[in-house]
C-alpha cells in the first residue's frame, strides 16, 4: 500500500475567499487521491466560518488554527503595518515541524513561505506586494516586504494557480502562472434544475458586501440603509446587522444583485450563482480596482452611484432586479468556463505524482 502523503495549505488571513478556494481544491484532491492527508493553516476567524466544511472532508483533513494569524491584510492606514503583522506568521510556521516537513506545500497568497519551502505552489490571482506598494514610500516595513516578496518570486519562479480572467500583471510576470477557469464546484442535478426554474428569474433580495478587510463597513451600512428605506430586502456582511448574510446556498439563491468591493472570492460566488455585481470602489487598493476593471470588461459588474445624502435608489438596481430585464444582464455569465476546481486538482495530482483512485 502506498505511503500516505501530507499536503500543507497555508491561507492568507485577509478575508474568506482564500480559504473557500482551498477547501474546494482540497475536496477534489481528496476525492481523487485516497493516500493524501491535508492540513489547512488558517486563522481563528476562518476556522470558525469554515469549521463544518473542513470537518465534512473527513478524518484525512484537519485545521491548524492560528499559524497565519499575523499575515498580511489590507489596511488603509499605512502606519498600522509592522514587520510583525506582515511576516509574523513565518515564525509560527517554522515552529510547526509537521507543516514545514509536509510532502507538498501550497500557499494561497503568502509568498514568504518560499524562503523555507521554495517548492511551494502558490495560489491566488494577485500578489500582496502589488497592494502593499501603495504604502512602501511612507512605511519601512512595507518597503522591505515589497522588496523581499519580489526577490523571492524572481529567485524561485513558483508555479501559481490563478483565475485566467482576473490574474494581475505581477502574477503573470513574476510567477509561472497556471491559468485556470473560474473555481466553481460542480452542481448536483437537483441544483441545476432549481437554477433553471422560474423562481430564478424572481430573485429580489440584495447583498451589500464590503469584504473581509472590514475597511468599507461604513459605506456598506449607508447603502443598506438607503436600499431598505426604499423597500428592498437587504443582507449585509456586517456582523451586528440583523440581516447578516449567512452564506448558505438557499440565501444565495434569493439574491438578484450583489453590491460589493469585488474580492475574487465574492466575484466567484456571483459567477457561480449568476448574480450581477454593482461595484463599491476602494481606490487605494490596487488589487480591488484591478479586479473591478476586469469584471467590468467581462460585463459581469456595473457602475452605480448611490450618493451620500439619502438619495433615491439608482434605476440600475431596479433594472437588475427586474424579471423583464434580468436576462440581458445574465448573458455574459453564459460564456464563462467554470471547471477551475477540477482542473486545479488534476494539475496538482500530475505535478506531485499522486496515485489517483481507480475509476
């Protein structure tokens, strides 16, 4: 019997898109390879949010909580960055021999691991130095972070699994990019039936989502209040909101519009559920603005000004929710390929020489 192989997956602390993507890939890898064990290095918040999903993978998967707590996140205040909160996770990793000595290492947007494990496969559609460079002039820790990340990438030239539609310039130029379609898990036949049912054309709820960085919470709250004052059913990602979004499939299926700062994770969910996006901009965040521009180019996302003084809801929102007009907004979704999860697992299985289960 073949020896069990250990895969360690490091996950950036910034939001939930990173861990959601890795759970999907790991699910497929475990399905394909019976001699594989997976450890997810995650933050406490990520573990609380995805504890059930990780447990559902069975006894060949585990969460190692707290390792990546002090890893880079997006912060508007340049002065809030320190070497500790940019790179502190690396000492935590090095102290965990099980993770460091895993047969295979995968890292979702944490490049520093290449110093310890230059064979690491990266994952994500942007690189943190692209974002942090905005603060490099005023913050020495950020400057050093940017310089080190670029040097590690040039030295190691790692493979990086990324969304072909959203990959940023640095991913394409500083890594060996493995371009993948959208990472959407396969739907069951019953789910596909529901997607095509008449109910799908009568989705009336709205989600206003600022993302895991929490830097846009005030904007989210103001937009939600405006929409609710005009009679709309509105969910948000604000933890103190009575209509806080629960991320369940049944709730996604109620949504006709998502108004958001489009992180890759949120954008992927909108592609999965075929929900048009209205953009909330964060001009200081390079990655967010690059993703927004690419989604607009694909005609998946739209511009809409809400104003700050309780003005009426823009007509675009009504058009996106209208059963009569909705089909035209959904046309761009039809051409998207959504096999990224399986394609990524197939790529990794071949790269690592794993023995696949007999069909």
